[in-house]
């Protein structure tokens, strides 16, 4: 018999950024973060997990058709070990169950967006990996309980196990048991929210986030204030903005936090530059839009790369998309394509 389960997981884009670890082996963050889950119609990872006593050899993963070396990936190994332990607990309670935890796993995973687009694919990837195996093993665990496992694959992955608006609570315990993700509001709470992804560069170069955040933790003079004072206040503000569907407050907090994160990067040594001239043109375009509107109707945010994600409300679609078409046409280095428009209420 081959036992099999499939699942999909969405991409999430943080509006309060995770940047910095207090424990690198358990992957515990120095500050809480909050993200918006993007529609799976545009961006998702699909993963099938199977196991069988007829499978030979080690666990394997095929990612977009290419074999991945998961044996030397500590993070993947940590996830697989925890999932097997949970399955063993389930099997111990019911001896009639097949001993799936002892069988080799075959994982087949694919993104419906180009991995090279520079979009955070590790979040959706680890979330799909964890959930597909949890389904295969028929684990009774909640998404929040599974977020503890996904977090060890990639921090941001713990926020991709839920829809809508998701907070990752940094927690304070040493073992990380309180470092979990939880849904702050479902996608249906704010159905007009939209995200526009501007692919500035499809290259995957630059400083990877894991290494970049360590450099920041070790060298940035701004970082401690950000982690200890600024972000806790902003988390509260962002949750209020979301509950009240207060877009100007949401936008201001989102842009300030993206800028604070990139300021810490620039303040690191050696300095880390994720934004380029095209990113700055996108920031200017958002400022132009907001000036024209007389209030904040668009918000930019940038992760560990030059691509912009613009949040806005559906009623401002024409204004936002129109200005982007007009302004970015003349910017060198911009390939003129939208990475994808992502209505968040189409699931
Ligand atoms: C800038 O989750 O990729 O996107 O835990 O080391 O895998 P690891 O880092 P990762 O970092 C994401 C950083 C960010 C901000 C965010 O998503 O909150």
C-alpha cells in the first residue's frame, strides 16, 4: 500500500516584519510579526506526501521537478523528526494503525509561480510540507500547533498555515512552545483588501534572509530599539487597524515598519542593501498616489529583496494601478510587468 495526502499553502507578506532570531537552532524570533495571506489563486505551493513500506532508501523531496538534498537540510530534518514523533504518539494510542512513521517519505512539491521571481517561496513551501505530512499521518493537531513545526523550517512559514491576517507571537519561553502563529482576523473580515506584487527583479541574488538577520542582530545599533520598543507598539497598532479596517492606519504602520526593517539592514555591518532604484521609484509612486488622494490609500512593503508589494483597497484600484502603470513605464530596470494582482477575497 502507498499512503498519500496532498495540500496547498499560500504565500504571506508581512506588514510587521520578522527580522532577527533569539535562538537560531529552534528558529525563535526576537520580535513578533504580522502578515497578510495572499490568495492561493495567484500564489501557492502544492505538495503531495506519500509513504509506503515498499519504498526503499531515505526520505526524498522533488521540488519543481528537481531533487532537493533534504538529508543535509537541518531545518527539513527538524520538521520531519517532529512530525514523526507526533505520528508515533498517535500510533502508540491505537495499535491497529499502520506504522507510517517508520516508512520512508516521498514528497513532491511545486509552486504555481516562478521560484525565481524572488518571492518568498520558503514560507509556502515549508507550510505545505508540514501540512501535507500532518494530513498523511492523520495528526489531530491544530494549525497553531503545526505552526510550531513549520517555524523550524522557516520562520515566516508558520504564518502560512492560516488564512487572512496572521500574527506570529515571538513568545518568551526558552523551548519556543509559546512562539506560535494565530489568526488575528479571517480574510472575510476585510474583503476589500488587495495586494499588488511588482516584480522588480527576478534574480535570486543578494543576502539570504537567514544570514542577513544574523548580521543585523550582531552589528546594528538600531536593532535593539526596533525589537524591544518599536515593534511591540506597532503590533498593537496594526491589530487595532485591522480590527477597525482603518486603512490609513494600516498603511502608515506597514510603510513605517518596512522602512524601519530596511534602515536596520543599512545600519548593519557590512551594510545590507535590499532596495534598489526601482524599489525607490515604487515608494515614490505610492507617495504620489497618497498625495493625490489626500489620504493614505496605498502602502508599500519590501522583504529581503527589491520587489514591492503594494496593499490597497478595491475601491482605489483604478488610482493605484493607473499610477503604477504611468510612473513605472519610464523607470529603467523595470520590466513593465505586474507580478500578479492578488485579490484576497477570492477563495
Ligand atoms: C524579510 O522566514 O525567510 O521576509 O526563518 O531564517 O527562514 P528564516 O527566515 P525567513 O525570513 C523572512 C524575513 C522577511 C520578513 C517576514 O517575512 O516577516
